[in-house]
C-alpha cells in the first residue's frame, strides 16, 4: 500500500499538467499545433515575381507565425530578424536575406537556426557527468537514473526547438500560398 501511494505521489504532478494542457490552461498553450520538424540550421529559398520591401516580408511572416505560436522581433543590432519560441527550453531564430533580380523579382532566403536554453543544456550535461561518475563508482541504479534525467532534459530541448521549426515552416508555407 505504501508503494502504491508513493507511485501516485510521483505521478500526480505529471497527470495534472497533462490535464491542464489538454484543456488549454497552461501558459505555453498554442492556438494551433504545428507539426514539428528536425531542428538543424536550414535555408529555405522562395522566388517572388512581385517586389515587396523586406520589412513587409517580415511583417507577413510574423503574422503567419502568430497564428501558431509566439514570435519576437530582433533589435537594431541583432543578427536575427524574428525569434519563434517553441517552449521554455528552445526556440528558432529566423534571418531574412533578399536578393534583387531586377524587374521586381526577388529571391528570399530564410535562414532558420535552433536556439537552445543554455541553462537546461548545462543542466543536462551536469546530470550526464554525474551519471558517468556514478557509473565508475559502481552505482548502476544511480547512474541509470541520472542518465535518464539527462536524456529527459535533452529531449525537452529537442522537442521545443522542433516545435519552433514546425511553426516557422508552416508560416513559410502560408507565405508561399499567399503569392
């Protein structure tokens, strides 16, 4: 009976969080769930026959992102234009490069790169190092538990970055459909 109570005590916070997210009561909820994508540096190219200034392209992209997620603009001296938050652990930054080809034609190059929470990445590395130390000290149970915790942090970072990439790709798809 004590074991059953202990299991329920451990499972209860996760079950409560899952229930809150199912009804949209969490602070990180999104209006629409965009499909996730592999978070690696990617460049998407879009050809356009009608000229628009780069600020208009960024406004259109940002409004498309806001339908599925959260976006923030870069400042005057930032090397990125828009940041899409996938969650607390990761996001994606978008850079826009515009090549003018005359007669109002443009080649848009959207560079999307993942941004990882440094604190959570450091925490995952610390748990991994502790797991290695525990493994060398012949503490198999402690080593495996710490390794699972490190993998959980790594998966959390990967998941949040992949959600941000999915939102970015959905926004680019909507921009191409608008043309």
